[in-house]
C-alpha cells in the first residue's frame, strides 16, 4: 500500500443549459451508440442510453445524422468488465477520435455500476460538448488530503483445459472418440509464449468379416496420438511481430507417422493492433523451418524416414460481435526444395462462442488440397483392415470438422495479444 498526494482532473457536464444560452437556442449533441460487445453488465444495453436521455445536452440519433458515434466493447477480466469507449466525432473544434477504458465491477449493484461508468462517458464527450456549448462544461482541479493506492495483484499467466469427444452405440457396432489438452501461457502486450500437451484417441467395434474360405478379418480399430507444442511471439511494433513454434507428436503403429517434429521461425504483419479492443484481426505471415518425420509404413519414394526444410505463407482474419468471434485462416505450405513433392493449400473457417467467464465453445471445419508421397502398395497388408482404413492421409482432398469445449482461467493483467496464432 502506498500513500501520497495526487492531482485529480475531473470534468462535469452541466445538466442544463446556462441562463445565457437560453437567449439563443442551440442544437444538442446528437449521439449514436454502437454496442460491439456487451459484457456482463447493462453498460451498453441500458446505462449509456439512460445517460443520454437524462441530459438535455444530448440527443439520441441514428448513425447517419449523429455528431458523435460511441463504439462500446467490454472485455471480461476476472470479476471486472473493462469497457472500451471509442468516441468518433465530426464536431468542428473537437478531436475526431477519443478512446477511454473504464473498469466496472460485475458484482456491484446497478447504481454503483452507473457511478463507475458515467464519469468516463462524460469525460469522453466533454470536448465535443465544449466545442458546441463552451459554457456547458466545467473543469475542476482538486487536491485530495490523502489517498491510499493499492496496486492490484495481477499475473500474466493463464491456463486452459480443452476437451472434445463423440461416440455412438448399437448392439453390434460401437465407436468412441475423445481428446484432452492442457495449455499454459504467459501473455503481455509485448510478447506471448504458450506451451501445451494433448492426447486423443478412439476405438470402434464391429462384427468380424468372414471370407469364403472361412478366414475372419477383424474390423475393430483403435487409435491414439500424443502431441506437444511450444510457440511464442514478440512485437517489434504495432504492425510487425516475429516468433516461432516447435511441434512434436507420437502416434500409434497404424497411423501415418510414428513420430513427427517441426520447428519454425516466422514474421507477421497485422492491420490491427495486438490489443485491439474489438478483437479485429487481419494478418499475413511467412514462416520457414525444418521437418523430421518417421513413417509407420514405407512410402512410394521408399522412405521410412524423411527430413527437409519447409515454409508456409498464411493469411487470417477475425471479427467479433458481442461474445461470438468469426474467423478464417488460409495457408499455403510445402517442402522448400521440392515443393511439388509435398505441399498443401487449406482454408479453415471457425466460430468461437464465449459462455460465461471461463468456458468457450469452438467449432468449424477445414478444407485441404494437398500432395504428399502415398504409401508403397507393396508394403500394405490387404488382410489388415485397420491399416487399410487409416490410409486416407494420402487422399489429395480432405475435409475435417471439429467441436471443442475450452475451459480457461485467464491472466488478470488485462493484456491482449493475438500475434502469430496460426503456426
């Protein structure tokens, strides 16, 4: 706890026009509200409307005829909603854009939340009001006798748990699939680092296939995979960032890979800031690295192990509306020296829905057109149904869908950083 003397700057708006102003009627300030993300309070749905209705200096107006458009978005941080107010005005003599942040306690009652929000709302509009009605704004400087400042305890670290699963059951046929992953991250406005491990697997049961000679072929299958990832990004400035990623995985003996490891270094340009309060993103990145792969089945090039330099070019964008984010990622990747041997072109749209403060639902799909060495036909066992059913990795066109539940405990430092998340 630290005690000291501070200077507080407060701006108050008169609730009516001054006596002199009644001599010559003046137009009120026409305001349009645009709620981009509501958060957990009534800030945009009720409070801001109430502030406009209660003040004779203000008039609610459509966006086309407004003097000031107020864009409102709320970011959930622990038990607080950080409300970002962006004032975009066309009033002569006033700045075109003013941006303010205010924290609202989601546990407080309506009167307390209004008292936390109203000063910031008036402070943002003060210069626009002063440009049109100079006598309607009072500025007061006060020096408190003493103030106790308690620096909040925050952390840049977060943890997330991701779960997925599906299944079906009949008397003769059963299928079950599931996955789990855990992620630990450290995030600030300047850098981001994440480490994660995960596992997935599944089993299916079916009656055996009997051939004419009495031979039976099992149709049961089982699969599993474990993986680990380490990635990070560092911001050079508001648009450019550099980073890298390390991915490694281990799969069962019927899968394409016995193990695979890839390391990459990348550079990215983003049209929007990494801490954009509206969650907008429009980025292009280039990455180069090295891949080492060991196969369970010899491929058509005669390889059971391969290593080669690789690179990729990607573009991604996302927009957020309230608690729902819509995104699209496009990637072109391939072997650097022999691009015709291994390459992929993919498109992955997705939707993320925030439910409460600790649960997200992610769903989407991906479409990929690719070229990779297929399995050596002489190495395939025609009586091994499970092996045959796992050879789809060599098909040139693939489509996949996913639905995941993510349980997370976020950092409390309020930082946002979305750089290089597509490696």
